[in-house]
């Protein structure tokens, strides 16, 4: 089992697809890292030597912000938006979509309007009697 930054990355996957298990590393970035280090991206994680694993970890640590540091930075940015009272901060604090998505149909669970069937959860219509 290979571990990078305290994350156990899967052994049976290709290294190019197991590096994205690290928060902040996606598939394009993983392929770029492997290309820069001249490591074959098609090799399985279990076949990687400890020296290559150390190379990968040192390269990521030197060039990118990942895992807890990135989470902390993101949390700090969101809390800054909330503290200054911006529109985006207000949306974050209410747990609503921030980037202009529609809320009529797509955020029911966030808004607390969970519908079990088609008719339930709707406001009662005013029907004449």
C-alpha cells in the first residue's frame, strides 16, 4: 500500500489514476507530475519503487498546495466571504448554490424540501369548493 500525504492510494490502479485520490490533484495534474518526473503513467501503483514515490511526494509538496493546507485555505476564503457580507458569502452561509444555479428544482434536499413522491412536498393548491 502506497501512502502519500497520509492518503493510501490504490495499488491496482495505474499511477496516473491513483494520484487523484489526493485532495487537490486531478487527473491532468497527475499526468503533468508524472511527465515532469519522467515516470510512466501506465505503471501500476504497486510496481512503483519507493524512490519514485518519494520523488512524487517531494515534487507535489514543492510545487502545489494539497490536502489539509488546501482545505484550510478554501475554508479561510469562504469564511472571509461570509464575514464581509458579500452575496456569495450570504449564499454560502445559507447552504444555497453560490454560482447562479437554479434553485426551484435542483436544490430540494439543501432547502429541506425532500419529496418522496411526485405530489408530496408541494404547497397545497387553492381549489374552489
